C-alpha cells in the first residue's frame, strides 16, 4: 500500500503503485491540483513499483497543470524513471538522466 503526504505544493508518494492504488493516487492528484501554486512537485523518489495506469495519471496531471499555465516538477525513483524512459515521458516531463 502506498503512502501519500501533501505539504504545500509538494506531494510525496512512497511504496508500490499497483493497480489497486489508481483511485487513491487520482484523489491525491486532485488535492495537489487544488493547491494555488505556480510550481507543483511530485516526489516519487520512494516509489518501488508503478503500473502503466498510474503513469497515465501522472501524464494527465502534467497535462492539466500545463494547460493551467503551471509548472510540473517530478522527482522519480529508479523504477519510475525506467518506466518513464520506456514510455518516452521522461523527455516530455524534462527529467534529465543522472
């Protein structure tokens, strides 16, 4: 089970993001979007598993924030970075390789 911590305009997600986490992740993304900030950070540095549906939610969050004129920053774990690299989204999100 994943854990979520929203502090200001930063959402920290830890643990596995399997298919059973899609609804919780979506709810936390809605809370993050409701924060009045120009820059929003998604900290996934402690996510040890992620399924494609959750990656889709991250892409949707990025699109929604971009359309609202806001900047999206992401801190991925190795597993999340690998999934983003495979999907081509690391280039879209502007995540550089270490």
